C-alpha cells in the first residue's frame, strides 16, 4: 500500500513539471546610445552690454501759486502740451493792483522831494537836492554877513552886538545845512526802499498770472475755477518728456565698457520690432552694494511723445571690446535640477559637467566654466545621458527620405 502511494505522488510531480512554462527572458540592450556631437570652439566676439530699465521725465515740476487769491481762469488739463511762457492759471489781481498804486504814490512823493521826475533817475550826491542847495545858499549868506560885520567891528565902526548876532546866525545856518544833508541822505535811502517795495508789489501782480516755465505735458491738475488759493498751493504737475531719460542698472564688471556719449539701442514692448536710439549722458560714481550694479542714464529723443515715463525698456550698448570666448550651440546645454549641464564625450564615454553660461550670440551661448575649447559635447539624446554612459558618435549628415511615387491619374 505505501508503495502505491509513492508511485501516485511521482506521477503527479512529473505531470506538473511537463506543464510548467519558462519565465520570460529580459530583452537584450541594443548597445551604446547613438549621439551627435559638437565641438566647443573659441570665438572672438564684440562684447555688448544688455540691461533693462525704466523711463523718467527729463524734468518734473510742481507749479504752485506764489500769491493769495481766487482762481479766475484755468486754461489746461491732464495731457495738454503747454509751451514755455504759456498761461496756466489767472488769479484775481485786484488787491495787488491797489498795493502797486499805493507804493507808486509813496515813491513819487519821495522823488519830488529830491527833485527827481522819474523812478529811473538817481541822485548821485546829496548836495544836488533842492533842500540842500537852499540850506547851502543860506549858509553862504550867513558867512558873508559874518565877515562884513567882523570887518566893521575891527574898524570900530560896527557894534559888537551885531557881530555876536551874525556869529549866532552863521552857526545856526551851519547846523541847518548839516541837518538838511542828513535828511536828504535818509530820503535817498527811503527812495531806494520804496523802489524795492514797488518792485516786490509789481512782482506779486505779475505772479497772479501763472505761466509754464518750460515746454511740457500736464501730468496732473490740482486747481479749479473759483478756488481760493494760498501761497504755495500746488496748481499743476508738469513733465518734460523730450528728451526722455532711461535709467538702467549695469553689472559692476561691465564698468570699463560703459562710457559717456556711447550710442544705445532701445526696445520697448509697446513698439515691438522698433528700435529707438539714445546716448549715455550720466553714469553713477557708486555701485549698489546689495545688487552689485551701478546706474547709467540714457538720453532719448522723444519729440513725438511716444515714450512715456514709467515704461519698461531694454537697452543694448555696443562696445569696442573684443574678447575670445568659448561657445557651444544652445542645444548642447541641458537644464536639469536647477543647473546647466553639458555632456562631454571622450573615448565613447560620457562625462556630465556643470557649466556656467555667459552671454548669448544668436544660436550659441558663451561657456564661462565647465568645458574647454576643442572638447566634443553631445548635442542629442541629452535627457538619457549621464556620467559613465557609453555612446556611439554618428555625425553623418541625416539621410533624406525618398519621395513617395505619385499615382498616375486614371
């Protein structure tokens, strides 16, 4: 009985072994990856400066009232182009006219006392004034009388009392003459003061008409007709936009390449495909320690007013600096995990290297670090490459596919 059980078990095991399928075998690799390569090569380039910046007005001014009064007329508003000397606001000038008339009357009164007819005339010497000439004549007459009286007394003809009276009168005339001289000099100073007051009052009268100081656009209007204005009340904000300033930040390493009066090509997003020309006219003497950049200002003609302050722009500054650099086609650089890599191929084996890129030149990019001149770099299959991967280089030109035969029309 036991032998029969062993026989049955053996038959079952044999049957199971005959029905079992073999496990699938992994497909064999086709061998090294086929890639195309390019050579890192040296290239002499003209170093240019690329930067971005913002437009600023050439001038921006807040026009304010210089006198008090009610606004009677407002001639311009937002966006208007005003010329230098053009009237912006008129302020009621009644009070100023009265003050001018009062100052003119005071000045005329003082001029008449000096014997002057117009405010343009000036008295060079106080002795030329009428009051001084009269006092001088009276003093001369007293001197003559004193001399005659003294002569008569010396001849025992005249009385001594007459001599005393003549002496007293001569001294009084001398004192009166000196006083008149001092009064006239004070009056001359008073005339100059009245002239200054009158000039100030006339200026205030002129200030009731507010004019544009330069040709500009109205950026903001802050006054309305009927508004009572205080001195220094803001009326308008004017901006001069021709020429307009472009302020750009340039890396400090490019400082030797940027000079005054260099030509600059400018592109603006609002005018795609169009180039504006400018010239560097200001360069900051300091470098921002946080950004490691310095500011340069470009002056751009803007007669048509197309460029607006606050707009964003790109600046391209050609320089005369020539340098020999190492370049690769941009397709040979692979960006992955926050770094740029190039895959150098040597003896059929790949070496992945981190590269530091510089400027771009059409389809090429400058390689600052990572690849040397003459090294072969893979330009295809980049996503499959890494250090140690074996490759086969095939730089043969791609084959052209044969054109399909055209069917004949039935």
